[in-house]
């Protein structure tokens, strides 16, 4: 038995499914989850001392790679000063200022502890601001495990086959209107019919929880247009895309300005952080300025702020995203070429430093139905093969992959060579 197998057995005695977040259980790919002991740069090391090249990056935060010396240094320094006070600190303002500078649509920002909290708060704020109940989301998009948003959700909910979770009152779910991602006419039709009841649209500006699906031209523009026409709030969930698709997120990359933005992952540099922010007049509705309540014992925690701010500073260095995007491109082109050589139909999609692998004949994948038509069994075999080769991909066919700055050209070359070996066996 491997250490991971032993540890997984023990974990299942005390933790539901042995994990604290469902996709980690490997239900989407079979086999035993790998238990990790440490990580450095582009590599993860498991409890059996095997090394893996990492394309998960703690599900997105580790854009610099693991255990970056700059992050370690600020964390150590903050530990010496105390790990939290539950009172204002200077670093919270530094962080807020940095976020407002990097994401110009954000005029005021509130820190929270996870992406889920960020989207949940943004939805409450949009409802409070507009005095409306209905929200629009898109099938296969995941916005955290918020009650109103676990309707036709992606990510682990999709991997585990529970896109509509039990435990959510029908009376709440009925306020969530679910449309098809990238379906411009569907959006127009719903807004023509009931736009004056819709508080907000929430969208992943690049969908990363049903694999990786960039918006088709005109999709995000249409969302902006209908929200303007009907007085609804446009919320970009940039928990995944923020600071990754470009320094200014997907909104910077595509040039669309949302009213509110939810952030997570990279903003915490690996510590539990989320944030939501946007237009001043909307954000001023939040307590203590306004009546919409939102709070958090650990929100703005100085350790978390230190790691997050150091990460945002590091990725602000000139050329950072160009280099990261070039690495992602090298990976995607290499994998595509390896699949072509093996005669395996594979479509590789990319937005900035996130990517998706689709085992399909379709030259591009733009809709949820197309994602569902991909060969999941082949993905599982590919995943397991790559794992044996020491390449750690997200353990689900419905998750985007992430590239970190710590990956060298040689790491990517090694990954493509591993893929060549694995694809030849499929
Ligand atoms: N929104 C998006 C787009 C996400 O990808 C995720 C998590 N993968 C969330 C929200 C929820 O974030 P968290 O897991 O930190 O609650």
C-alpha cells in the first residue's frame, strides 16, 4: 500500500469521503487521491516522496509556484508580529488600493475568506441594491457553494453529478434563472421577458468550471448591454480568472466593465482569501455605510493579506503575464501536437494562463452540451497515465488547468513527452 492509500483510509474514518472539498476525492477519475507532504516551485511531493509537475496550483492561487521565497518571507515576518487582531490594519488598505489599481472597475473592495463568500456577498448586495430577487447564471458555471448558485452548477457539483444540490429550498432556487453559456439570444430573450425583475447576472467571464470555455465574441458585450438596459447588476465572477487571464483579469483582457467583481484564489497567494468590489454607489450599500449586511471574524486577516499582497506585487512586474501566457501556449501547442501524432482527437483551449483539454472531434468547444459530449472515459485514462508519469492534472474532466510562473520550459517539455507516452496507450 502507498502512504496515500493508508492516509486516505484513515481520513475516511473522520472526514466525509476523506476530504474537505469533494473533487479532491478523485471521484471524477477513480483511484486514490494523492496526499502531499510539501511543494516547491513547479513541483508537488507526495507522502511517498514522489515528485509531480503541478498544473493545479492549489486550484489556482499558486500563480508564482509553490513556496515562493517572497511569500514565505512576508508570512514569517507577519507571524512574528501576530497572526490576527480582528481590528483594522494598514496592510488591508495597501491590499485594497492594489486591487483597485489592478482592476479599474473596482472603486471600493471588501475582503472575505473565500470565493464562495465573495459571490454570495455580491449576490446579496445586487439584490439589496436593486430591490429585486431574480438572478441569472449559466449552466456549468460554478460560483462556490452558495445556495442560490448551486443550480445547474459546474466544478465538483458536476463531477459528482449533483449540479442541483439537495438542501436548497425550491422557493430560493426558483429565483435563479439558468441560461446557456455563450447563448446570446437566450440572454436577450429572458431580459425582454422579465428584465425588470432581474437583480443581477453572475458569470465566469471565461468559464473554468466546465473545463475551459472562453466567451464567444459578443457574449460578454451582450451581458453588459442588457444589464444597462434593464438596470440589472453585472457581476463578473473572477475568482478563477482574476489576475490570471491578464493582470486586470478577464475584464481587462476582453475590455468589458462589470458593476461588481468577485475575486479569490490568486488574491490570497495560497491563503484563504476572497474579495468583492465594484462601483462606488453599489458598494456603499454595504454595512457599515449601508443596510446590506456582510461581515467576517477573520476577514482581512494580516497573514492572508501579506501573502496576497506579495503575490499581487510579484505578478505586477513588467512582462509577468506575457511570460506566463507564453508558457501556457507552449504547453497547449505541445499537447495538441502530441495528440495529433497519436491520432487522438483533442481540442485544447486557453485564456491567458488557464487551459482546458477536451477529448472531442469538435474543433472548438463553446457550450455546456459540447463539454458533456466529450469523452470522459478517455480523459480518466489520460489523467491516470499522466499521474503515473509524475504529472498532476486536475482530477476531473470539468476543471480548467493552471500554469504557474515556476514552470520551466524543460518542465513543459517533460509534460509533453509524458503526454506523448500516455496518448500512445489510449
Ligand atoms: N467562483 C469560481 C469561478 C470558482 O472557480 C470558485 C472555486 N473554484 C469559486 C467561485 C468558489 O471559491 P471558493 O472555493 O474559494 O469558495
